[in-house]
């Protein structure tokens, strides 16, 4: 093989390796969300609530994932209550999960039932998507068993 051919082969192989390195392998929702640094609080709480295996199941699921900043805005007393009551924590987290895979472009205005059992209001206007009073700030993070939409607020289910 002459030098130009070897160089072209080397560059093609390097480009292929670079593409593989920057394109994450599809993974279930907990691992997909775990790759987003702004979701570290949510990822920790999913583990504490014992929901990781549930969110690894076949699904599909749509997860509205609050950022670390969203959790910082929750009153300290509420966060302490969630930390001390695993069932309440599970209820709050599953209120952020909708059965089925709903891409941002597929959102229809109206209520949908969450895994927790209560309804949330979804709305789309142009490229903007909201769930209750939270704005989707990063949409359509695909997982092998659904999709994650990053939101700017923590949703609290209605009291029963």
C-alpha cells in the first residue's frame, strides 16, 4: 500500500473511531439520564427510591426529568420530607413518568395519566413544550426504552 492510500485509510479509521466515541450507545432511561450532568440529583433520587430497575424495564416510558437547579428550588422542608419518606419520593418521581414514548413533536395539548396515577397537563406551542408549569429545556433524549425530556421544575402530584 502506498503512502497516500495508507494515509487515507488511517484518516478514515480515525474518523470512524471519533464518531463512535462521540455517539453514545443507546441505553435504558436511568443510564441515559445518568449521562446528563444536570440530572445528578434526579439520578440519585431514582436510586434512593428503588426505581432504577423499573425504569430499565421494556417500557416504553417518557420521563420529564427535573434539573439539579429545579430541585434546588424545592423548599428544604419538602426535600427533607422526600428524603425521609420513600413512598412519597416514589410518588413524586413516578409523577414525572408517562407510559409510552412521546417525542416533543408528538405532544398534544391535554391531560395524560402518569405512572403515579394522577394526570399531568401537556402542551405544545411551536417548538415549546410544557408539562404542568414546567418548560422542557432539552427535548428528545432517546433511550432504548423511551425518551427523556429535561424540565426546569419539579412537579409535585396533587394531594390525595
